[in-house]
C-alpha cells in the first residue's frame, strides 16, 4: 500500500516482458488484433511494428544467426552502426549531389514528412542486445529499402516492399502482410498481385540488404548502389497506380 508521502513516479519501472517468453497463444492473439487494426488503417505504423515484432520473434534467433555469421553483419554490430537522429545529418545529406544515395534518402524523408528520429529508441521486450540490434537495424534501414527499390509509402508500395522483405529475410510477418494486403487490395487494384510477385522475385535475386553498410555510401550514386545490391537500375513499373 502506498503511504501518503509516496510519489508514484518514485516507484521503479518494470522492464517490458520478454516477447520470446510469451506463449504462442498470447503472441498470436495480440498479433491478430494488430493485424485487424492494420487492415482497417494501413498507415498505422505503430501497429505494423507491433505486429511484425510479435510474429517474427519466433524466428528471430535463426535470422540473427545468419546476420552475425556474415562478417559484414558482425562488423555492423561491433561498430554499433546506427542510422538515427544522432548519426544522420539531414542538411549534409541534402547538400550532396543529386542522384547520390544520401541525397535521395534525405529527399525521401523530407518529402514524406519523416525523420530518422522515429527509430532512436531500442525495441522493447527484447533483452538480448544482439537480437535488439538486429531489430533496430532493420527498422532504421527500412526507408533506405524504399529508396533503392523505388517502393512508395502508400499501402500498395508498403505491401510490395513486404514481399521483397520476405524474400530477403524470410520473416513470417512480412509474408502475412504482403498476402493479406494483396488480397484486400486486389478488388480495387487488380495489378497489386503482380507487383507483390515481381518484388518477391526481385528480393530473391538481390544481394543481402540487411548487412549492407549504407553509411559508407551516402556519396555513392544511387544507380551504383542499386548495382552493388543486384537490383534493377530503375524501380519496377507499378501495376497499381
């Protein structure tokens, strides 16, 4: 019981529960609620992140093993590479020549009202520092995946990028979002299925984006970065516009 002079803010805060230790029933029930919210409101980014973390946590250690087994992934972690408001100078990137990765990235963020600050904080419910780093790195580079693939941030573009993401890292949450999003949107946009399939195939053929050192290539022409990653020189033509 609180005494009269006890300040509630003085109480120690409990760490969020380890999501990996939640029962599958609890995790999937929460995930189903998040998915229903996403289908009703595709722009609910917080629910998308919540859904992906709940669904993907079961395969997280397997994906982390692949990430850290790659010398490039191990180096990113050893150097604690981050792409957030503390490491990204938006004005400096915008000052780079047009057509460079950095300029394209900064222009993309500004034009969509986004900032690197949104992913400053580490994910909750993941106490293992390596697993948390992998999730955070994936989130922080998501917009760069938009830039190099040419996928827009509208629902159809996000669905296509989820198909590409599944091909790259085999996250079940990305597969679910791509399939459910395509099924939901195909009546109004029949071409969305073609876009999903095309981006999945592109993701299969591409080099591994998760371990790419983006920060080393801000001044590199975007066309060269796409070539390094095994991506088409130009974004795939949309069938949903």
